[in-house]
C-alpha cells in the first residue's frame, strides 16, 4: 500500500528521525537513530537538579554540537548514515527553559525523602534519586531527553505570580496553591497523599500556616487527584471543584481497567527500573509517579460550561471546559485578578499523548486543537503568565500566546495529516513512517516527543477513525501471538535459524526488525535463554537511542523482565472505592464476572440503601451481571438486603480478603443468603503481574 513516490520515513520515537537502514536525508532534517546510544553531550542544567538554584542563574545548556564524536559503526551505535542529531532542529544554546524552570524558587525540599504514612520505612519519593542528572549526558541516553529530564528534576516551592505558588518535583505532576482570603486553594493534589502533604508542609513552613479552603481537580487522571487526602480529610467542609463528568471518567479510567493500566503503566513509567543513566531518567512529563497512598473525594461543585465563574475563598476563577482533550473530563481556568492562566494538562512542554502507552480511550486531536484556539481567544489578552499541572510556567503575553499557538498547530497538524494520508489508503504504521513536523514546529523544544510521540500519536488518530482493522482480509482472523510465533519460527527454519538471522539484523543496525523477529522467537520458545537475552539486548539498544521517555522505559522494562522475570507491581495503599457511586461499585463487580463459570447461574438480588434512599435490582443470568435503579420495593428477589453504602463497602472488602461466605449478621436481609455467596464465587481476581514480553 506504499506508493512509489513515498517520502522518507520519519522519526520512530519522537519528532524527527529515520528508521534503521534508511538513507540519510540532507543535513538539517534531524534524523534520529533509535538503534543505539547517542554520542553528543546533553545540554546541561544550570545546577544539580536535586538542589534547585536561585532563579537568577541563567547558565545556558552546553552545545551538543561541540561534543567530541565518539561514535562507531559497531552494532547498536548510531548508524554511519546519521550525520546529524535529532536535536539539531532546536536551538541548543537557548536557555529559556532552564531560566523559567528555576524562576521564582522559594524553597528546596525540606527532607531528602518522603515515606509512606503507614510504613515509615518505605520511601515513596526520593529527591536524591535524580542527582545523577546533574552530570553530562551518557552514551546510554538521548541528549534531548537528558535535557528534558534535567528540567523535570527541579524540586521545591516556586512562585508563579503574586499569590500563586507551585510545588514541583514532588511527584509526576505539579500541585498549585492559590492564596485566598482565609487560606489556600489547592489545585491538583498530586498522586499520593504523602507527597501532597509534604508539599503543603513546605508551603506552610515558608509562607504561613494557612488552612486549605478549597480543592480544584483540573481533570480525571490519578496524578491530579490521588493525593487529595494529604491536603484535606473527608470530614473537612471545603468545596471540591471538578469538570462535569469527572467522577464517571475517573472511575472508567482508574477502576474499570485499572489493573491492566497499572501493569502497563509500570512499563511506560519505568516504575521498576533502577534510577540512573542506564535506567530510569524520567517520563518526559515529570520524573516518575510516587508510590504512596491514593484516594478520591467526590466533587461538591461541577463546572458545566465555558465562561462559568466561581469564587472560592475570595479567589475568582473563570473556567473553560475542554472535554475529550488530554482527558475525557478536563478544564482550564483563568485567575483574572492574578492575570494567570492554568492550562491543566492541555498545553505542556512536550508533545502529549493522543493515546497513552498505558492504555486509555483515544483522545480527539481535532477537538484538542480547537479548544487551544478557544483558550487563545478567551484568555491570552488577560494573562501575563501561563502555568500547567506539569513542567514550568511561561511568562509574558507574547511568549504564552506563541506557546499556545504552536501547541495548537502541533495537534491539528498530526490530526489533519493523518486523515489526509488515511484517505489515500495508508494504514496507521505507514502513516507513522511518513509524517514529519513543519520546520517551525520542529524547532520548538516544547513540541518534542518526550512523552507522546509522532509515531504512536498518528497511529492513535488513525485508530480513532478507522479502528483496529487495517482493511486487509488477512487481518480478520489471525492466530494469537503464541500460535503465530510458532508458525513464523517454523517458516524461517527453526529457532536457531531465527536467532542467526536476528543477529545479522542487529549487526546491520536494523534493530527494529530484529526486535520483531525475536519477539516471535521468545513467544515460540519462552524458555530459550538465548532468545530472551538477545531480545533484551536489542531492547536496551533501542532504549538508549530513544528521545521518547516512555518508549525508553518500555524497552528497558521489557529487557529487565526478559532477564529477571516480572517484579510484583507496586500498588499504593488507599482506594478510590470510597468515592464511587453504588452504580459504579456494581459496574466494577460486573466486569469481574467469569462468564463461563456463571453461565448456569440465575439469581436476583434487591438492594435498599437506607442512607442514600436508593433501591437497585440486580440479576445474574447468562454470565452477565446487570443492575437497574428502581423506584419500587425490591424485596421480591431471591435475596433482598437493606443496608448502608459503608456496609456494602465492608461486605466487598471482606469478600476480597477471605474465601469464607459473607457475614450478613449486621445486614437486614430476607431470602437465601447463599445467593450472595454464589455471586461472589463467580467473580474473577484481576492479575496485576500478567506477562507482557513473554507468553
């Protein structure tokens, strides 16, 4: 399906570059080798990122072009045809990002680590783990990614503008604190309660012991609400503001498919990697996510339309609804009196994801760009500073308008060009090889693919419109991976022949195909130590050449699991269950029903919640658990229970902890208690440690 006049394929991992074996384009086209370590030195930070410096330090990053050329043509090193580095399209002498990342520093972290609330011996955040980023870029990292990681490693309390401060480098995301008449309004309280509590303590130590008088969730991702119990308690009477649909989408993304996302998230976040030059150096969006206690308190005030204004503790907020952008439920806001614009996660200092590698609903690049246009028109005349829930602010009306315009053009270009090529008959993988950014966008540091990538974003745009099927009938009924792998290995001539050919591709620098071939070798013979080690080595080489942080982390985690097996997934203490509606709790049970085990069961249950005034009728039939809200009594069922929502949560918690029949001694009920035992007996247990790089 590739036409004879196909342009050169572009960057496999970020925003510029060529795949292995492709002739080099003319100098200045910024090729990127994804097949080995980079040799130019990284642009350097003004100081050790573990020790934030005074904002007046404006040391420029080192010029990577000045670094000695230590490259070779040995397998895994940059190919001889790669005459320039992918950072050449950007200005390596531009220190603006470093100046802005350090601007407004009030205080560095008070302690070297943050420990778990329920286990003081367990570290959930270690500020010292980024100290290595103060050095020169090693051969095991892409210089552009190293630069981004240096910027993300800054940690402390920063002033954005008068009355607005941010906690940065305490988690994957930022926490913003806006001073009101009586206290402080917290925006996006990080992933973990321990980290948000430590950030709030730092603020109070330097700027006054002000109470939290409001909480704002900008969107429905865990790193923007999970630490809420570190800044307020469930008993506190403060407004919690969120965009319309926040709770439903928080559940669908973090509960319904939460186990699978968590497992895949260990890959893209590099959660189990050693921190260091050959391991985790960041995620592009931040360093990594903390591993403390997570929770969720339901919003008390929903923002429903653009232009809606709310005053919280004397602070006026003017909101813009942006559903379907970076999150299904998201919003930006302007603080008119502060002339400060919060862009949530809709405009950050990198190319974001249209479809994150951990898994999510495909986002709408078209509407994302439209909302950025709307934000420019609504807010840029009144804003003097732009800040977001990741990275560092942008100051100055002209600069923030340029930043938003380029971010808008970035997502619009990827969307429109993907559809242009789709309508020429190209498939997602083909389009990913063809698209390159316009020079003006490629020159901007904030459009680089550190978190999202051009490659996987255009595939996501194609998927949103066209789905999984590529139109070729051969794709309709393919064998699953293990069975396909056995047949491919047989066709090549057996396992030894596959390994021999894979080594040849490695030697020729075509690591992309070597990885594809070795994946089949591992799935056909998962006990083959030679196949696993060779694939692990290929993954490492791909990782060291990747500008995209999440690609790097996926490759390195895959290599580690091939060598050492699956490490237990870290699941932080706490739960989102406390914020779920009864309907959402019942939905979470329905997706755990083992269909074949439940085929022969047919039972009904009635649920009356005295504290909520809600009645539900539940049926298990044909392997499907359904429930409906009722306005009539539900005592004509096989089992009718009258209880409170906390009692339901306790029942479910007990069932998860023990195989014994549920204890209904404190629950008023009529009918057969064995019905509940039957229901619980057909619930599957999610596996947070399922295999990924092996069968």
